[in-house]
C-alpha cells in the first residue's frame, strides 16, 4: 500500500482525504488520548458486567431475543455466534475502494470511545487496512437499520480468521491471509461482535465513494457539454452571469461560471446566433447540472457528518457507567440522502443523452447521425439508442428505497431504512452515468470535427489527446469498442482537486 498521507483519526476529514483512504494511499495516526479513552470506556463496561447487570447485547440475545439472558460462561460464544449467523450476505462483492472505506469508517466510529471494545479491536481493523487485506463483502443483505449487519459481519469474519479476503488481487481464506502476514485472529470478548456490526458503515462507505465520484461526474458533465456546445454552435447567452445571479442558486451559478471559463476563448461562444434559442438540453445546462450539484453538496455534508459519528448500539458512557440501548444505527438519514443522490445522478445522464440526440438530428450544419456519408453509414444512430437504454434503466433505479420498510426480527425491528439498497443503486446509477457521458464525449468530438468549429486551447488539447489513442476513422466503426476507450480515457485523466467541487 502506498504511504503518502498521514491522517489524524481525531480530526474531521475532508472528502479529498476520504478519497486517499478509498485508494489505500493514507496512513492513520492515533494519538495517546484516543487509546486512553477507548481503554477507559472498556473498563467502564467491564465494571457493569462484573456487577451482574443485564445489558443488551452483552449478556442478552439480539433483536427479538433481547429478553434471553446469557450466562457468563457463554458470553464470548455469544459474540462469535453473532458474527457467523449474521454473515448472510448475497450478490456480487463490493469494490475495493468501498471495503477500505468500510474498514476506516468503522475504525473512526469505534475510536470515539463509546463502544465498550478493547483497543486490540481497533488495532486488528487497522492491520487489515494498512496491509490492504480487503474482506470479500457481498453487496446484498442489509436492511439499513440495526446496523449494516450482514455486510459488516462478512468484514469481521476475516478478523476472526474466517471468511474470505482479497490480497494482492488474489482471494484467500481468512485463516490463510492472517497466517501469511503473521497476524493473530481476533478473539472477540463481551459486546465486541455487536459493536463491530451495529453501525452504518456499509451505507456510509457507499455514500462517501459516491460523493467522490459524483464530483468527477459533475466536472465532466460540464466539460463534455461544453464540447457539445461548440459542435452544436450553441449560444453563450444562457451562461451570462447576470442570469445566474437573479436566480440565486449556488449550483447554477457555479456551473455557468465553470462553462464560461471553459469556453470564453472559443470563437463561436457568442450571444448572437442565427438561431434564436437553443434546446433546453443546452440552454438549461446551468439549471439542470446546477441542481444536481446542489443536491450532492447537501449529500456530501450528510456523509461527512456521519463519518464523524458513533452509530453502534448499545452505547457506553465512560464517566457515568451508563450503557444505553438506542437507535443510532438506523440509516434513515443516509437512505433519504442516497435516494436524493440517485435522482441527481440520473439527471446528469438524462440531459446528456438529450444532447447526444440533438447532435444526431442533422441541424446546424451537422450531418444526420454525425455520419460522413449518411445513408451508407449510420454514424452514431445506435449510440443514442444505447444511451437511451441506460437513461431508462437509471430512471427505474431512482425509485426510492427509503419509503420501503419490511418488518424483521419478529417485529422488534419494525421500521428499517433500506438505505443499503439505495447505496448499491446509487453506485450502479453512477457507473451508467459515466458511460452516458462517455457516449456524449464521442458525439461531441465528432460534431466538432465535422463542423470544423474551433475549440479553445484546453479543450483542443484534450481532443488531440483522445485522438492519439482512438484515431478518427473513415466510415462506421464498432461503437462498443470506442465507448470503452472513451470511458477509460475520461476516468484516467487526473483532474486537479481544486476543479472538483459542487459549488464555490
């Protein structure tokens, strides 16, 4: 793992710092006060245990079994059985970036000193992260309340020397990878299993990663639409700063300014045009892109706050010795934010497809379907079809998860957030938006080339760079191949972090 940045676990991190965590490029610093607080908190819990007090999840069963008392001789079995029985996830595995974020968000939550765990638990989690041992975590199984129980259980299995983990692009069993790196399996003690799996870290990791990638989507949506504007000979009038000021929406103001910065040196970026108005997909870019930016600005704040929170249950308060069972593991806040985010993401893709469509219509000096010989060639006709299919699929995925709830645990957990489903849907929508934008890039580049309209220097350099890896061809080409090349080209470009934002 690269070692380029050290982050203090006590500080609130920016999304740029969480990006370093996701990529495995950060190390974490624990000061002495953090360890002291965790140790004192554990001591406070152990006093309650020695007193024989009945404490949920410590010496009782879980969920609807909360009234079942567990004897002292079985307390450690209780925690191990919890992890094994709750590791009931299914479906494809989540990405390596999300697993890293899950590990570190769990470390942060536990390091607050309210979870009643031993310091060795935090050390064991950090050993996975710093060695880039990434538990194989299924994407399905969490209801987004009572904690992300199933996915977090799969994460914890590896700490115990069970389950599976990815290491150096190879899958190992939990026991194999711990032996390979001379790490001891974690032997869970009272409450520790519950502390590890009660929490919102699956939803949280998805939300942080989606926020990081949404910043890139925001940037490329504005840049690619700027190239489309040159190809389509769109007017600069809708981007006048005065128009944005009287609307007074931060995202709109930000998008219009970014596009003005991208296009101000373009000879064709002028107010006066033969055509009086542009279609909404061009004229309303600040309003539509800006609304998605405002949505994700809000969503980002929700997830940065959650990344600085304690979300397991019960909570141990050191000074008073109180052990309080409550509901901080409920994911409603995240579920609502992710549902909002799904819609905002889908709209970036939706308006992008409409611009692709406008570029195919044979208007403004462009040939039909951007074909060099329309009729003999189909040009990008089916590129638009393919983009439309992705847009339609995204619309279906924007159906809210947070308004659904299914009774679980024999009625004890009778309202759940379904935030985990919103989380996985958000990532799928995000991936499709990337593809749609790549398709618009292909259309925009063709439109500029066929119209012979001049881009400003920065965009011209980008077009030249693209054509160096995917040269212009005479006649039709296999569109699927170019789509893959275009998407990789855009994703591989390192965007200056100062350019990645949702607003000023």
